[in-house]
């Protein structure tokens, strides 16, 4: 098992990636668990998590490490947040915003096991509604599949991110504009980020793991 970025491990023989399980014995979405010495690793499945897909596609950097604070927009039932929870560890924190009550009900079960996940039932379009619950963070992660998601991400960055910190954005082409080709959509979202002063460090198309999706890493 080789550590390819802080807290992210590659099994060279299978090509699978893993995080070290913060809650040994517990699966989150049916992923496999393997024990090596006294540590347990959880497979990070790229067809289930866009960040895992971006890593598999060779994303240049994953700006996550122990103790970091993350604002996660669109946590759903917690698949990707659970791996970020493994990486940032007990001293880190993931403020997790989700507006679907049904998703949040499932997510709350995970938050009981993982104390670094903080659930926030709110609309990411209105960051002022959760302003009092959140401190400044190191990373804003946005995966909400909305036509205006880049604007929403920027609004949250303006509020909770210092300049020089990181933004990670999962782009679902069809949610943004069905009339444009995915490549045109990715290009226009990248230009939008740049026009707001974001330095785009890398981006990857996520096929074959996620069709017509891209993942963008930038510095705010
Ligand atoms: C593609 S799923 C996220 C999957 C998750 N990020 C993962 O990788 O495990 C998108 C989620 O964003 C949520 N969402 C969409 N618009 C939102 C908004 N304006 N505010 C908060 N959550 C939103 C949806 O309810 C859905 O659960």
C-alpha cells in the first residue's frame, strides 16, 4: 500500500485506492475493508465518488490533510464526506450542507459514528443562513449538480475561505446546460471561476467513472 497523497493509499497490484478507516469495522456504502497490521483501510470507489474518480484520473493535488476544515456543499448520504472524514481525522472538521431532508436523515446516522462530520440542513444558495454555524475553512468542496453551482460555490468561498485556499468543484454537464457539449460546459465553468479570481490548478474529465462530469481544483 503506497501513500499517494496525505491519507490516500494506492494498492499497486489492483489499482484500487483506499483511506484509513476512522471507524474500524464500519462500512459506509458497501465498500470493501482490508486489514493491514493494526490499520483498517476502506476502498474508495471511483464510480461512487467524484473525488476518487478525479484521483484515479490523475488529479495533480488533493489539498486535504490531518486537522483541516472543509465546507462540503451537497453531502447527500455521505459517501465522499466519509473518505474526507478519514483523511482529516479526529482533529479535522467537515461542515456538511445538504438541503434534502431525506438525504440528511441518512447522513445523520453517519454523523453519529463520525464526530468530525457536522450536518447542516440548509440551502447552499444562502450561505448567510449558516454563517453563524461555521468558521473559516481551508477548502470549499461543491457537488450540488445545480445550473448555478459555480456561482453558489463562489458565494460560499467569499464567505468562508481566505484567499489562497482551495476550491474543489464537481461539474455535471447536463445539470448546467443540456444544449451545450460537455466540453463547452467545462470550459465555460472554468472561465467563470477565473473571472472570480480563482486560479485553476487542474481539472479532469471523470469518464469512464462518471459520464459527462468533470472535477476542477482551484485556488481562491
Ligand atoms: C450528486 S449529490 C452529492 C453526492 C456527494 N457529494 C458524494 O459524493 O457523496 C448532490 C447533492 O446535492 C444536494 N443539493 C443540490 N442542491 C443543493 C443546494 N442548493 N443546497 C444544498 N444541497 C443541495 C442534493 O440534494 C444531493 O444530495
